[in-house]
């Protein structure tokens, strides 16, 4: 369930609000133990996603680093290479 949560800090271009929301959604799904809440739990689920996305954006805005920003495409290729090596038969 949480495989879609990726590092969002120190990338160029910076993480979008959609990426922050997607990470918050995956986190709440993992914590709640469900990908689709019941109608009774939907408001609490949606509120949690909203709050976590909000605080995540604050965190990303406040973090500082002296490292140069990472390139998304280069990092994606590195991840694919690691996965290929890990799952090679």
C-alpha cells in the first residue's frame, strides 16, 4: 500500500501539491488499513488526508539543505536499476 510514497524533499522541480496529496493519501490508507473507507468513515478519512497533506507541505517548505537538488528522471532511473537487480531471476 505505501509503495507510492516517495521522497519529496530536495527535488527540482519541487514537489507539487498533487504529489503531496498522493503521499498523504497513501499514508492514511496504510494507517487505516483500507484503500476505500466506509461511508461512515469517509469524512474522517478525507479530513486526515487534508491535514497530513497540509502539514507535509509545511515540512517541505521548512526543510533546508546544502545539497544540490536531485533530478527526478535520474533518480527514477536509479530506482529502476536497483529494482531490476533486486528482482532479477
